[in-house]
C-alpha cells in the first residue's frame, strides 16, 4: 500500500498569510496526486489534481507542485473562507488520503 | 444535473445488517467507477473500495476487505455499501465519490455524494 503523510497536522495562520502544506508519499506516485478542502459538516471539495492542475472554479491563490514523493499545496494569500482541513490523495494505486492538515485562525 | 444522491442517516444496533445507497444521475452511470470513503467522527478520509457499475468489477482496500460488500445495480443507477453485522466502530459518515475520468479508477474525484451518517449504538 502507498502511505501518504501530511505536515503539519495543524497550522495557525492569519488572513493574508502565505501557507504551505506538504504531502509525502511512501513511494513514487509520479504526479497522481490531488488536494481537497473540507469544511466542518461538508463534503470534500477538489482543489487540485495531477499535482498542479487547478480544478475549475477554484481561486488562483491555490497552487500545487511536486512530483515523485514530495508535494506541496500553497495558498498564496489566506482568505477567511480558507480556514478548513486539507487532504492530499494519491490515485496511482487505488486511493490513499493523507491524515489531513487543519488550517486554523491564529 | 450531475450528482450522486445518497440514502439517509441510519441508526442501528450492533450485530444488525445495513445497506446504504448512492444513486448517480445526469451522466453515464455505467461508464464511471464509484468509490466509497469512510470518515469516522473527527477523523480523516479512508478509501474503502471501488466498483465499476458497467460490469460490477470491484476492488477493496485491504483494511475493509471482508468487512463490507460493495455492489451496484446499473438498471437503477445505484451503488451500494453493505454490512452483515455492524459494530460500534462502524459509526461514521460514508461518502460515495466518482473519479473524474471515464472508465478510470485512478483519478481524483470531482463529484461526491452528500454523505450518509451511520450510527451504531446499543
């Protein structure tokens, strides 16, 4: 099985901050990686797929990079609507999700 | 409208059986895989398994193999997740989700059901 490890688990930030979340795969997954945002009581929402392709309708302040085993999600300027939990997902070999990163208000 | 509509919340006792559903509308149901994802209270997302309604080809996560059964009835555009004997530890929100690509299981999901909350308590 491919394991996905996100860091940090929790991140405290302020509106306007640049935020970076890291996701590491236990083996190479090329660019078979997606990022989701989930707010409490809501369904996960796809932000980025193929490591860096922005899903339609997602604000351009979100960006993704990486390949192989190391990936990052960056929020260029954190907005009030961005406080949520973020998950990475590999889909090279079925699906595995990272444990999540909660972005909270500092 | 393209959507996945899941059955309603369930409250069950340990040892009982349960089958929850996920109906796909607005797209070619038989040409896309459907995955099931568990989210236990306050926890992250866990992939349980996936089915191709076109021919009922099914794959399971090793963590869930033998614990649940995934099936589909393409005539009514519905996928199912079932348990034969529930445990308290099955208490969770269960989502169905559709990978983006036609015929691809190895894809991100841009379409999720609204979730079905299953509560197992004596």
